[in-house]
C-alpha cells in the first residue's frame, strides 16, 4: 500500500478525526500506528490498525483503549499485543 493510498484510506475512514503518527508494528496483513485525536490536548493517543489483506479491501480500525503520550516502548508493546490478540475487537 502506498503512502498516498494510506492517506486517502485514513481520511475516508476516520473522517479526519485522527492524525497518524509513528508506525509501531507491521506485519504481512496489517500495520499498527499511533494516532492522535485532532481534538486531543496531547494527553492520550490511540492505536489505529490498518488491515491490508490480499483478498479484501483495506480497512481501518481504532483501538478503544487510550495510551498515554508518555508511555514507554514496553507499555506500547503490551497494548499493541493485547489489541492484536483481540483482533482489534473492543470489549464493551
């Protein structure tokens, strides 16, 4: 997936509610980014999962849990692992 396609997908799916920041995990079928909500006061970020399966259209998923902007790499790794293991399905 090219950067232009990625930007188009994120804008279309998230309706400019988030700004993509750092890529924190990449695999064959998906990529996880840290994203900052536009209205955020820079206290918390979210994870954005972009699925890019070969037999489906790419899709964008927002992880419901917030992550502190001051989180360590270990904290981020734990949250990303939990999100991936759950299939990015938010618990209600």
